[in-house]
């Protein structure tokens, strides 16, 4: 893997994603229609507007690099597996939160190299915040013209300060509840979209166990931010780093986001995983 994204390109990409976010925000602030995709997940005009804006941005900044978007047509694995490098985007992560108008949605852009998210941008238009990170460099949170380097925090002693565990606003699971029941003293924070990973990246939370279905475009951009901030996004079964483009499906295995590893949460995770996950073939 190389330092593919230059400083100038990084600035153009961050500003371009934020520009797409302003277009999404204009739609968010008025009435909009909601359709159902083939899998019955919701789709709005903001998803499509963001998709077109982000694809155009990436093709302009890095011509010739393939782009895979949640809203693009399906690309066969036989084609995808030939890509050593490609862009993976979720034009509107948290469409349900967008529809609810609670502000907890993001635009996600990730560069994948040899299956590893090496650069990512997560932009939250309502919050006016952007997180970005690149392998070998620090992670940054940008609010307006203010740029702040971010870092995961050391896992506190739960006897002195409870761990902060992030859960999904709209997609809970029995496995998540089982995991939390086995943890030491902790507090829960509910949040939508990839903002959950960003909370770990900036040291505002310690753990985010995702024990429910997600797709690679939901997580890749924020995974790059988390790893640049010193944290990890791990396959919940193998505790190996989560990877993209390893199989025909774009579904992720269950995973956990952490600032640092600890035997206490690892035990809780093993106990909470369903039997079928434990007996399934290992995949990192």
C-alpha cells in the first residue's frame, strides 16, 4: 500500500464531500419523498444526489480509480477482486435517521487498498463536523475552519470511570444486550450511522460492538478514521482487522470497534456471539 492520497487531494476531497453534504442538507430541510429499494430499505432523493456528487468528485480527483457506491449497480465479485485500489462510498449512511430528522446521518467515502481501508472521510452535515484519517497519519476532526487531531482514549478503570459503549439508534440486537450484561460498569450511548465509530476515534466512547448486519460501505470510511486515531475495527469472531472485498457478498461479519483490547470485553464478546457465528468458517 502507498500514500496514494496527497495533501492537496485530501483537501479537495474533504471540501468536496462537505459540498455534497450541503446539497443533502438542503433536501433534509424540506419535504422529500421516500421510496423502498428491492430489499425494502428506504431511499430518498438525497441518497441519489449525494451519490452523483461523490462519484463525480472522485472521478475528477482520482481519474481511473473504480468507485463502488451503495447506490451504484451491483459489481460482480469477479470484477471487484481484480481491483487493487478502489473507492467505496455510502452516499447517505443512516437514511432512517435522515427520514426521522434527528441529524444522525453521514456521507462516507473510503479508499480501499488490497482490502484495507487506508483513507476515509465521514461528514455529518447537520452537526457541521467532518472526520478524516489516513494510514500512517493522524486522524482529524474538522468543524468549520477548525482542525483538531483526534486519538482514541485509554480504556479507563471501570471502578473509577464507567466504560462508554455505543449502540445503534435503530438497529439493536439481543447479542448486543448479552454483551453489555457481561461487561464491568459502563454507560450506553445510542447513535445513528457511522458516527458511532467516530465517537470511539475521538475518545468520546470506548467500545462499539456491532452484532447485527452491516455492509462494507457502512463502515469502511470510519474504520480508516478509527485506525488512524490508534484504534481497531475487528471481526468479532476472529478479532482480526475487518477487511473489505474478500468475498462475493458485501456484508460485514459482526465486528467490534475499540480504542484498545482488553480481556474483559473479549470474554463478554465470545459469550454474546450466537452459536452459528462461533461454528462458522473463520473469515477476517
